[in-house]
């Protein structure tokens, strides 16, 4: 097995004690209840992806508490393997939670008789892309500062994204904003393939830059 | 190649402390005790060996391979003063976490060590006593056919029985002459029992590196009435200390020959060498 994949497996082992079945079922029940009462699975999917984002920071949090960077230094792996492995872990975690969110939505909406598979899949895909982008901003901060120092900074994207939207909408005015959005959505619908391609390229670039920054920071970090 | 670990001209500067041209080697088949007072540079040296920090200059090689090559860590077993495993892991999780990384991981050996050390597979790391945590790190370090063991203060806080068990394990480990141990500790009585070589670091510089007996034979503990000493004699005494009943200090064997006969000279211990060197350092600060 590739060293980075082995490291991703180590990350899952690291968070394993904190992934109790009881906790996961409680969260799943709460999310399902919210999804069912609103009649819209998007809220539930978004909340589940938010939950995944919290877990992405767990290896840093648990590592900080237990001095696990020392363990990494005793293993026959490079710092590059650590960084790539952590990104693989994050992506896998998001995909697993995304898949669970899709299945939960399907079960929930089928009972209400309003499940649209294609639409739900698109919502899951969009949420995965959005939350992994947020994580791509968080990960280099964690690699540079460690969890204890970075945890406040890492929440900046959650405040910055809505703040930017509010600022743009204030600048354009509500009517203009709606007009722009409608025009963007109609452009997307007319060129769905090109839009998906552009989004994938942007996502890939964000991930690539994030990974390079993380490696640069972690390589210099002394333990 | 007769050395399992070679360090040449290692330098690392921090504000207020620096390692200066640290050079020493650990010969195959032997245990090297690494001693020095707190803040002398032992942990900085060990961190450099493990790649936890980047030295400003110098070379470190293990079995002739530079430590930049992370593959070499297949041959290193590490035991630190504090465990570096997740507190909430069960003992068995340590096996599943580490085994995929080592090309020569021996699961049967790990299970054997757990049995030998009375470690319960289902106990959490945080539920283990300090001695048991050290044994868990040791079990992992010995289960991937490591040829170099790096121990950083593993015995601090251990009771004499647990320390004695550790000494036995190290003696057994070193029976294979292709292996070596770098053992950093404050408890020098352990080293007096099992170390063949000593490297003494003080204020970031290596003061001595060689056979333990040669170090112990190089210095003497000197005591007596200070009235008997001339200014020249006092200058030759390391860590000279005057008290109500006389004086004490450490002196090199060469200088001891010039002391007056009413001053007593005795064999010195490793602990006393560290104490007097430290005192001398403080006198010159």
C-alpha cells in the first residue's frame, strides 16, 4: 500500500475512538428529524457535511493533545506522505459522509413520496465541493500552527463566505443581486457540462494550492 | 562499518541555546549512554536524529545512510519519556496503527512482548501506568526488527523494578552485535550498570564521548580542608565547593597527582561528574 494511503488509514485509526456508534446515531437522528420536518433534504445534507468538516480537524486536535507528530517522525514516512495522507483522509471522509447523506435523504424523502435522485445527488455533490473547499482553506492553517493555535482562525471561512455574500448583495442591491443570480443559474443550466468542468478545474486548483501550502508549512514546522 | 549511528559537526541554534559541533558515534553491539544536565542538548540531538527538527549544519547517518532517507526509520525503534500514542487507543490499536508502515513488522513478536510485559490488549493507553506505557513503546520499538534503539529518558518516573526490567531487555537486545542503543537518561546508575560507552554533553557541546570506564577513570572526587590548597590547586578543581566541614570538587587524574597528600581523592560516579561539570559551568557564567 502506498505510504500516503497508509497514513490516511492511520488518521481513521486516530479518530476511531471518537467515532462512537451511539454519537453517530444521535447526530443522524437529529439531522434526519430536521430534514423530515423541513421536507427538504438540503438542510440535512449541509448539516452532515458540516459534521464531516468538524471531523476533518480531529486528527489535528487529537494529535495536538497526544503529541502524535512525534509518532509520525518515528515512522518510515516523509512529511509529504503525512500531508498527502491527510488530504486523502479528508476527501474520503467527505465522500463517506456525502454517501450517507444521499442514502439518508433517499430513505427520508421516499417515505414522504418526494425523492428526486438526480437533484439530491447534485445537492450532495455541491455540498461536498463547497465544504471540501472550506477545508482546503483550513488545512494549511492547521499544518502551519497546529490545532490549538489554529482552531479560531480555521473558522474564518465559515464567517468570511456569508460575509462576502452579504457585502456583494449590499453593493448590488437585492433586486440586482437576484437578477444576477437568475442570469448565472440560467447560464449554468444552458451550459451544464462546461460549468461542471470549470467548477472541477477550480476545485482541483484550490486543492492543489492548498496541498502545496500545507506541505510547505509542515516541512518547515519543528516538532 | 562499525558504527550504527554517526553524528558529525551537528549545529543547531535557538535564541539562548545552541548545539555546537556535536560529534559522536554509537558502535555496533554496544549501549551508548547519553548524559548531561537539563537543557544541555540531549533532546535537541535526539530530535535531530529523528528528523523532528532541521539542524543548521552537520551530518547524521544511521547504518551509513543519511537520516533524510525516511526508509532508514524501518531500522530505528524509539522510546520517549512520554508516549506518542493516542490516549484513547486500545493497546491493540497501536498494532493496527503502526504495523502497515514497517516493512519487517512482526505481529507475533508484538503479541509476545505484550504477553511478556503483561499488557492487556483491550486496555486503553491512558489507563496504563507510566511503566506500562514505556513497555508499550518498547514492545512497538522491538517488533519491527529495529537495529538502533533511541531512548530519551524512558526510565524517569519508573520504579526500580520496572527500570531493572528495562535494563534486562536492553542487555538482551544488544546480544545481537549488529544492533546499538543510544540511551539518554538522568538516572546514571542505570548506565553504570549496562552502558559500554558514554557521551557527555554540556551546554550544547560534547565534553566527552568514549568508553564509560575511561570517563570514570579520568576524574576523581576530591575532598578535604581547603587550607591545604594553593590558588593553583583550587583552579584545577572542577566545581570547587566550600562548606562548613571542608571542600569538595572534581579533578582530573593528571591534576590529582599534584595535590597535597592530606587531601583525599576517591572514585567518582557519573552523577557526580554531571553535578560538578554543571557547577563549574555556573561558576563561569
